[in-house]
């Protein structure tokens, strides 16, 4: 019977940018902890469990997208003949900041530009001094 099955959808998003995340692995378990199915989020951040039988389940993220922290959260879902998945379950992830490389310097060319400017000003001062000195000697 068609009503005996349901589809449970998950939308995986970056918590800061709300961009969809690909590569998150979710596992659906029965309430006694038996794994039932696994789903992986695609490029649009969606993962689906299809043909889920009526019953009570919980879902956990069992694999985080690359560069993100695994969520310890459990989401509970109860599938009955009245279950509709009008909107997907939204699951957020935090970036793994331990894998981000800290910035250890400045990319701006301020120091070379400042040094060049100092040399130009110094050169102009020396040129002006020599020119004035030469004029005084000629007089």
C-alpha cells in the first residue's frame, strides 16, 4: 500500500552563510538504535530517506561535510499514515575552525610603497640641496 511508506528529506546548510552543504552523511535509526538507512546530501544540500515504513525513528549526522564539524544532534521523526514531509528537516553545520589556517601577515604592499616613497622624497631633497648649493657657489 502506498500510504505505508514516507519520504523524509533533510536540508543541510552552513550555519553562517546558509549555503547548502554537499557530502553530509545521515543515518536513520529505529528507537532501539538499529540503523535503518543512510542518505548523503547532494550539491543542493538535500538528502532523502525514501520508502520509510511507519514507525518512530531518530536521525543523526554520521559524516560531516569536508571542513565542517560533525553535529551531535538527534532529530526524532514519527511516520504515520498522516505524515507529510511538506518541508525538509533543516540541519545546520559549523565550519571546523581548527582546520582553517590563521592569517599571519598582511597582503597589502604598504611597506614597500612607503620605503619607495621615502627614497623618492630623500632623492628630491638631496637634488634640491645640491642645486641650491651649486647656485650659491656660482654667485
